[in-house]
C-alpha cells in the first residue's frame, strides 16, 4: 500500500522558516519523481516544486530563491525547506509522487502552513 505522509507544517510569522518532510512507503522511491503542491482557500492546487529521481528540480516563480526541494532516496523522504515565508504562502501543502514508468500519481494527506503575524 502506497503511503505519503507529510509533516512539519505549522504557524509561523512572516520572514520565518519551516521545513516540510514527506515520508514514502510502499513504493520504489528512486523510481518516483516527487513534488510539493499547495492549495489555498478558494484557489486551485498549484505546483510549488518538484524533483526527479536524479535530482533535477523545478520551482514555481513565486517561491524561487526562497524554497528548496531535496530528497534522500535512502530514507524514502522528500523535503521542502521554506525560507522567508510570506502570508501568501499560507496553504495546505501536499506531497505528490509520480511513478516515472507508469505515470501513476499518489498524494499525501496534506499539512497546513499558516504564515501570519
């Protein structure tokens, strides 16, 4: 059974940092491209960052220079380091895994990030 479990969300003030983690089980992690998406109230879910099994990364323009995605294949874990957080980063953040051979996609349950003074 595939499971993606996010952790690390919370309430922070503008300018502060958070690190999200997503632990995967039930998959061959190295065969998956991983990504972080977010969904704010009343808005569509959007891609924040992604990373291939080989470590190639992409970022939404809104987070470039502030967020960093990384993965440790030996730990079946992908991270999202978020610095200089802004109120507009407030959203539920979801971990996403895509099998690069089958294109089957799995989602985590989400973790809330709130940036407010």
